[in-house]
C-alpha cells in the first residue's frame, strides 16, 4: 500500500514509521520545515524509546520519506491518513478542527483515483461526515471514502502499543475502503489483533469513550486514596483488592497527583462539550474533569500542610516534571500546577527531570533546574516525587539525608513506603496511605 500521513507529530510519526515497518510505502508530511529537515537528517523531534532506530531502518530501505509538500504525496496514495493536532479550542473546550478541515480541502484537490481518507486524529463524533462534505464540495470529481480509525497508543510505549494493540477500530460504510483497511493492517490482523469494523460515528465515539473511561478510573482511585487517608486504609491494597476482580481489572488504578498529558484532559473536556451540545450530558465525566482539575493544586496543599501551612522561606525539591515517565511531554502535567501553587505560597522550588527540563523551562518561571536528585535536594526542606521515572526508584536516602535541610519525602506516586525511608531519618507522606 502507498500511504501518506499528514501531520508528523506524535501519532503521525509513530504510526507512519510503524506502517513503513510493516512493508508499506509511507510519505510523512508536515508543514513545519524545521521538523521535516530534522527528520530527514535522522533527528527525532520527540522522545519516544526505540523510535529513532525504526525511523533510521525504514529510511534506509526507502519505504519511509519525509516532505513538506503535501501535493507530492497525494497523487499516488492508496490511503491518506489525517494525523494533525486537535487541540482544545481556547475559551470553550471544544476540539479545534481547523487543521483537520484544512487537510481535507488539500487532499480533495490532490488525490487521483480511488483514495481512502482516514482520520487518525482524535475527532468528535460527526467530524467524518463534515470531512466528507467538505471534500465533495471542494472537488465533486474526487473518488474518496472517508474512514475513522482512532489511535490508542500511549506515549512512552507507543511502538509496542502500535505493534501489539488490544484492538484496531475502523469506522466506515464503503466496501472498497474496508478491503484497503484490511490490507493496511494485515500484519497485525495476522498477529491476531482484533480488527473491529463499525460505523464511522461509533468509531469516533469509541476513542472518546475509551479515554474518558480510563480518566474516570484514575479519578475514582484518586478519590478512594483521599478516603483512605481519612479512614486509615491503604489505597494500594484497595486497588489490588478490587483489581483482582476481572470485571474491574488491575490497570489504571494507581493513585497519584491527577492525570495529565496531551490526551485525557483535552479529550474528556471535548466529550463533555459534544455531549452537552447533543442534549445528553455525561455527568460522570463532567465530575471527573472537575475533580482532576482541583486535585493538582490539592497536592501542593498537602506539601504546604506538612509545614504547618507556611512554606515561606522553605525550599521544595521536585523530582519529575513530565506528565508521566518516558516522555519529554509537559502538556497538562500536574507538576505545573503543583509548582505554581508552591511558589504562590512563597516556597523556593528546585526541580529535576531526566527528559523534560527543556520543555519545562519556559513554563516554570523562577524555578531552579538541577542536574539530578542529589543536586536539587541540596539544602531542601522536602523532596517531592511527582513523576515516577525508573531513575528515581533506587534513591540513596542516606546520601539525601546528608544534603537536605529537612529530610521529608512527599511521594505523590507511592514509589516508596514509610518503612523504607524512616530508618534514614526521613518523614514520609504518600498518597492514600495510613498516616
Ligand atoms: C492515553 C491513553 O492511555 C492511550 O490509550 C491513548 O491513545 C492516548 O491517551 C491518546 O489519546 O492519544 P497517554 O496520554 O500517553 O495515553 O498516557 P497514559 O499512560 O494513559 O497516562 C495518562 C495520565 O494518567 C498520566 O498523567 C499518568 O500519570 C496518569 N495515570 C495513569 C495515573 O495517574 N494512574 C494510572 O493508574 C494510570
């Protein structure tokens, strides 16, 4: 298959590369010249473990190319994927579809012969209908079928998720498009990944329903964690105790500082808006959004409370800035609100992250960035783990106790326990654990 991928951001670059790796011929397009130039030189603009090697290999084989010129990638294409961003629109929280619709117009003018146009971007229900309308209006001659094929990969585990998905969801009504999509996903299909064909609208909703459910599951365990703190129970044991019930499942039950990232916050909000527009509000998700928003600053209050409500003159060291480990992505990371709240309360903040500092720097004014855990802990009154990078899982507490002014660990990811750190003179505050 000849595939054109419009948008070389996270989803576009990972899926385009993996499709080339399946043996398809892939052209990745992006308007950002600097990004395309970098990719042509083998430089990967995002941090994703393993991606650089697969890009290099497929570039060498000639199956993966990069360009800023969309028209050159359209005439020969069997399938054109739209993987451009759908950020939250300023002011109202709806998904901003302007990049998607602009791509649709360009595709309509450039394609030759039967072409399947697939939305991989996360788009609200009904977007496929609008794309089809725009394309037919732009070029009534174009022989196209518009398909929905949402992506479920996680940052930091994107390649593994793409190669071994729990399922592939495809929404369409055109038989020719179905055959093309079966061919595109043949290697995964042979691998027994379930390929679920449904209607376009259902497919679009599956993506939002999936992310909203996961966000709700995290928020549920976060509220249970607060309750555990009040009643003297342990949230990790509650999570294990309920997670062993197969109907509930053990994944996404790690209590923490609230979900962040480029997907859950934006997608839950967009689902809330779509549902309200259709007069069918999703109140569970409305509440999930509200709880998660307040949780981040509540985490800062937890730290402040440990100092009797006053952190003026105190130095707080923050370990981990990205919204989760194995990414350099700072979008909607809980660390941003936590640090802002600590600074508003008068604390000095020092911080370290293995990959996120460059992206964090412009967002976090007044923060001192260090070179590692022991560096930022120097003279600090508390060490706060916000992101559970593996590099923070074997800290030397003897050494930390030696350099900190007050040895206090606030562990917002429950990486350690009181028993592990107490022998070194550390005070310990976790999430949802008996005090
Ligand atoms: C999420 C979904 O997991 C993917 O399936 C989906 O494709 C993607 O959004 C998307 O729509 O593109 P991602 O945002 O990369 O993937 O990250 P997750 O691993 O899902 O984590 C999201 C947030 O939830 C992080 O802040 C993480 O720390 C938090 N989380 C996750 C918890 O606090 N507890 C958990 O048990 C799990």
